[in-house]
């Protein structure tokens, strides 16, 4: 990052940096960590809205700006490689 700057970094490096910053919130911010640990894990997880006869799972997301996204994923996808945005 010091050599190229954030804008020139690869997507992989940007995601690794974001992941690191998110993980630091749990390591270094005790107040945040305690609040999150009080929540039920299942209520924080997004669940698929359905499955089709071929075993594809459908995921629906609506953000605060009312942007709608729908994804499909193969049911036994272990590495996340089958995710595909369809809407």
C-alpha cells in the first residue's frame, strides 16, 4: 500500500485489508465485541429465500438505498466459487 497507494491496489489486497480491519474490531474494541456477542448468531446471518429443483439456493439483498440484488449459489459450494449475481 505504501508503494502504490490504495487506488492502485488489487481487489484481493483491498479485500484482505478490509477483512483485517473488520477483524480488528473484534480484537481491539471490547465494547463492540461484547455487544456482538450478546446477539443471537442465527438472527445476524442472511438466509437463502429458497431453493430450486436443481439444488440452487437463491439469496435476496436489499440495501438502504433500495438497491435489489439476487444471487444464486450451488447448494454444496464449499469455497464460494458458484456465487452469481442474477439481478
